[in-house]
C-alpha cells in the first residue's frame, strides 16, 4: 500500500463556508460558532495553514470578502494632499491620518499614489509581499493577524505607530500594533473578534520613513531580515524622534528603542553607523533554513544603516519602480450580496470563460481543485500549492489571483477566466501567439500562469517597459528558467495587440521582429 510522506498529507477539510452579508452578521456568526470558525479575507495564509494541518479544529470559514466598506482606504487632514496648517498654539491642526479597512489588499496599497507619499514604508513593504496575483488577494490586516515575525507589513506599521481596531458583538477596542502580539504567531485577538481598521498618522515633510528588506531572491521571498524606520526632523535637520522596527530577528517583530535613542538630537548621517551597530547588538536571532543567526545579526546592521542613510539623504523613495503593475485592470468592485451558508453538498455557481457553470464541493475545496476536478479545466496547473510558483493563476473578476489560495466558494457569482478562455473563436490571444513565436514555451507546465499574468499585464500597460514586465511576472516561476524569451514574447504581444494584428503565431512573429 502506498504511504504518503507527512508533507504530502493535507489537513482536514473545512466542512462549512459562511459569507456574511454585513459586518454585524460576521461578528454574530463568529460569536455563534466560536473557535471552530476562522475568518478569511484574502485567505493566502489561512488556506495554506489549513492544507498543512496547522489549524486543527477549524470547521467553518467565515468569508468577509463581500462585506461592503471594509476595503476602503481613507485619508484625512493633510494626508489628502493639502498644505500643512498650524493653529495659534503650534499644534498641528491639519495633521494627516490614514485608515485602512480590513479588506484592503497589498495590491491596493501599492496602487494608491497618495499612500506612497504619506505611508511609504507600508507601500514598500506591500510591494515586497509575493507577486501581483498574491497581492490582489492578500490583505494587510491578514498579514498582521498571521503574526509571523517575517511578515513585512508588521514592521512598517510599527514604525508608523499604527493602531488596530478590534470588533466583536461585545463592542470595539483599540490596540497599538506593538501590543497586539504576545508571542510567535500569537496575538491578543479573541476568537470572536475581527480587526476592522488599521490607522496611523500620515508622514509629512518633517517626518519621513523607509522599509528595507533582505530576501533570498528578488521577489516572492520571505524576509531573512527586514527593517522599517520613521524619523522626525527638526528645523536644523537633527533627529527629534526615531522609531526603528526589525523583523525576522526573534519570535515577534521588535522595536530597537535603545538604538533609536542614540540618534535623537543628532544629524542622521552622523549617527547612522552607531545606531545600526546598536540595533544589531540588541537582537538575538535564531538559526533556520533561510539564514544562520550570525548572518542575520550582521545583516541587521547593514539593513538599518542603509535605511537611515537613505532617510538622511532624502532618497528613501528612489528605488520605487515606475508604475508597478497590479494585474487588476477592469477589476470589479466588491459586490455585497445575501448571506451564504454552504456545505460540500452545495454548488458553486459562477461564470467561467463566459459560460454559466456550477459544480458541488462549495465548502472544502480551493478554486484550483474546483476548476480542475469538478469542471475539468486542467489548463490551470498545481505547481507548489502554496502561492509560490504562479502556475495556477486565473482571472477572478478581472484580477489575477492564485487559484490554489482562493476558496472555491469565493467564486460564487463571480466571473472566472482560465487559460482555456483566452482564445476567441479559435484565434490565440496575442500573448499565446507570441509565446509560441518567440519560444516562450518550454516544458509548458508554467505556461498557463505566465499567459494569464501577461494577458492582464498588457491590458493594464499597453506599452510595458522591461521593468514592468519583470514586476508583472514576478509571481510566476519557470522551472526551465526560460525567462528571456518570455519577456520578449510579452513585449511582442503588447505590440501586436496595439497594432490590432490578427492574433496568429505568424502575425505575432512579425510583430516580434522589432525585438524587445
């Protein structure tokens, strides 16, 4: 009898899926079901944990993604872009404030132009989380609740001085983000509570911030070490206050208060090395698969000094890419609907590749398995089943998402496009034609994911730069390492699409002759 390795065994499937119609409904549902229920928004962490058996006892998912208003980004005061004002007593009457709802995704932060000006560390941290398909589902609040010390947005929010609003049927409470964590992947959040809002003061001309990360690869990398810093400068350029947060150096993200104190009253370029050395000496990181403790300690000094010198020089935003693609062009807004309470006996009903489709297993399966096993659409591939490779990329309501980390029931009432749905009346999509013409297809396993990402990319950026192509495809891995022909094919497809060329391999080949 064949025996599965422990890593091949999946956790117990969830038997119930509830999509509340309102926040009040969600809170009542959590209070009723207790610890057996888990709230899910993006699901990019939770679904992976469930598949690995890391959340035993979970019987129901409470999906928040259809609740109106929780995806709002609200800027008030100076954060909106107005000039700073001071009243007669010198207090900042127009101080800016930023509020993020519980469903705000990393992609929404990256794509929000004003947020990059008033919350740069958070925008930089969000850009480091996975690739565009993952960022289109993963939420900032979910990143915080997962409570891994490697989670990039936590240090950024600590440096920004964020507060979390926690809600339940018992009422609301506000918790400073640094007080939210009680240990490794442990928080003060009760089973019946939700994080409904994240709020912090906006950065300004005299208070700036930055996020710096070291990973083992350029994209889709868990932090080996990361650092976030915000500094308030006086009229003479000296530091009035410095907040320094460090991730992946202990069981929780920490603030290096003693090190930061060394900068107060001094110019940052003069204090940077001393502060960085103090920050490194104040941590005791662990050894793990990503890095030994000694390497992490040395890297803390490098990361902190790099962050502080960027703030001193005013170059903290210089590495931000030009118009990073979100792969969400034409995305449909959140559609509030009636409450849904489903089990595996119920069907998911969705528009798939332009046709109404329905199939059972609504509660326990992922969108990937539902498309492949229930609808027979096997073009969407399972590569890693943990959001690392992009082979399962599909379009959900015109946004690229990873089907392996999306609940099947989330597609209820939605529009789904798979690789089988891109060709029109037998004519290949320009990306498919160009991939064939330029040799972007090798073993072919990763190809559907690349095609789905690239198709949305050229819709969003009709004349993509090489940098935009690289960022847009950062969530897709090619096991044959054939990236250069793929990049050339995407740029050729964009030219063919703009020219209105007949989408055939021959036409795409002609358009590709101009080269990348």
